[in-house]
C-alpha cells in the first residue's frame, strides 16, 4: 500500500489536498450526521495537548475550569438581542422529547455567554467576589451551511473563558492579555505566527463592544481566524442583572470578557505546515514526537531488543510510539510520514552491526546515521530544530505576503494574488460588504503592530485616516 500516492498535490488542488490529508492521514472520519466528524487518536491527541498546555496559561490569570449545560432555554438566548441576532441562522433547537412537545424550545449550545450570565448573577454580590474568571472546555453546535473538517463543522470542540470585573479598565486589560496569550501559545506550541489586532465593528462578535483576533496565513494565502477575545462591557451584565455592591456601597453592573480557541487550530496546523506527504506536527504539540520502527524485527531478535530499549529510554522524556508490526519498512515509514510524526528512528540489522540507527526528520526528510549512545542528545537537538524550522518557514511566508497598497485597483490585483493586503480604510459596513462581494476579501483586523506613520486617504472613501486594515480571503 502506497499511502503517499493517495494525496493530491497541494499545488494542484489545495482544497482536495486538505481533504486527503485529514482522512488519509488518519486524523478524522466523517460522522453519521452531516457536518459532523469523528476525531481519531492523532487529532484528538493534538487537542488534548492544546488543553493541557492552555490550561497552564489560563491558570496563570487565575482561571478555574467549570462545565455548564449543553441545552439553553430559548428565553435565555433572547435576553441579549444582538447576541441572538448574530446566531439566529445557526441555532439548532430541541422542541420534542419522545411524543411530547416541550413547553419551551431548548437551544443546543452555540456559545455560553447567556448561561455564564445566569451563573454570575447568582454568584456575585460584592466587589470582594471580583474578578471571577471561569473557563470551559466543551462541544458547540452551529448549523453551518457549508462545512470543512476542523475549520467549519456543525459540532466542534473549543475552550471558552468568561470573566467578570469591577472596572472596565481591568476587563479591557484581560481581554488584551488573553489575545496576546493566544498569539504566544500558537508561536510556542503550534509554530504558527499570527497578526494580532482588533476586528472592525462589522466583524466583531455579536453582543461585544470590542473583539480582538489572531489571524494566521495558510499555505494557500487564505486567512484563518485562530482565536478571539471579546470585551463585552456591560451588555450581558444588564441583560442578566449581574450586579455587585461597589466600595461606595452602591449597586453597579459588572464588566465582562469572553475569549476562546477551538479545534480549528488543528486545521490551522495542517494548512500551515503540511506537505504532499501529509501533516507535519510541531514537536511541542505532537501526540507522538518520535516513531521507532523495527526494520525486519520479526526476523532479527537484536532489532526487537534494541527498539524496545530505545522506547523505554526515550519514553521517560518524550512521547514515543513503537511500530513492531510485521509490515514492510516502506509502509511503516510512509505511515509515520503521512501522520506527521516529527522524528522517526529506524532500527535495522545493518545499522545495529555498526551500533547505529537511522533518524529521519519529518520536516526536511533528511536522514542521518546516529550512534546508539548519542541518540538521546540528538533527539533533543532535532526536536527543537524542527519546531524552530516550522515556525521560521511560516513566519517568512507571512512576512513576504503582507503588502501595502493605497488604491482599489492595486488592492484587487493583490487580493487575486492571494496576499494579505494592508490599506488605509475608513469605510462603512456597506463598503466592507461591497468589497467582499466583488473580491471575496474581508477585513481581518486592524493590526496592533502595523501602523500608518501619518494619515492617508482611505482606499474607498478618499477621507484621511490613520486606520490601517488588513483584508484577505479567509476560511
């Protein structure tokens, strides 16, 4: 079986390449309900590591994990008008149980602001109870019209943080802190560089005052919103009567935030680092960091002994998998490659005669013979180098494909060329809609770290503005 022959080259058809990688790379299977999917051990293992390492970051800001119900009464959803308006087309509702019609429909959780609002209204009395920082790892349902594994599913997994504060300054500070935390997390663990910025009013979260985002560039030049952080102000606090007694002994509404990342991070990882042999998983987040392959171990006892010893020794520090099956060496190597394991060690009889093994990097496919006594130190060096290399390649690609333009004709040309286009823009929601209709590009963010030195004419209105906005086609 030649696994690699089953993958469409990404240069030929990126969308089909992606579908091939997620299915043939043993990441998912399609669920029985349209728009759903089954997470297999590799993809769920990546998500488990995201949970593990993200929980460490959440605890640093004082966050505590909770779990709230899946079903939300429709009357709760309707308490915040902007919120329900934003989600109405995607709400899935439960109206019957058995043969009985429910007195009130229940919405399957699209997000949990309303449930957290109700919880906070019961838990908070005084300024001494604040801040309160809760986090939930959960599944979510949004009835998307078109679906794509990891990127846009009707049911997906995510992390959602919800907080209450006594002052707007404290809430805004945490909102910004969390979006920067996400940016650092993607760099450190997923080797993905991002642009950090603020959403335009048209693109902000329904019910939020301000939405911050991290935008990543995929290998096909499209943008992927990889995480968001929202300053909700007192919108939900007023809808759910979340009040506290302040230091002056007066009643006041809390100031809230919410922030989250989802399993679309796995899609981002695939499209940032994958190649025509499959996914490449950065070592920091990989469920398996090292594959050990027995080469003809069924015919050579010394191979079996050496491979098992390596697994024991390396397994004390790294996430290691041993393939001691009777399958042919080419099949084992192809399986390791398509599944994206950062390093593989081939333990064969010829190498062992020289007290060596062969180590292969997944990112460059470079092979090297390494003395058995040096394997531990070499693995440490290579895993760090692979992580750095994946990030540097993605960072170079992002930086080379951000372009600045000042007029609409050049804008259209660069969008067609699959660039991230930075332009002076002071247009309206209608202007954004018109641009998207004509070019397929949407506003991704007003970046924090890319600024105009002086006011320039808006690309569409001609008005002078200091607001620089990044447009791109997006998932």
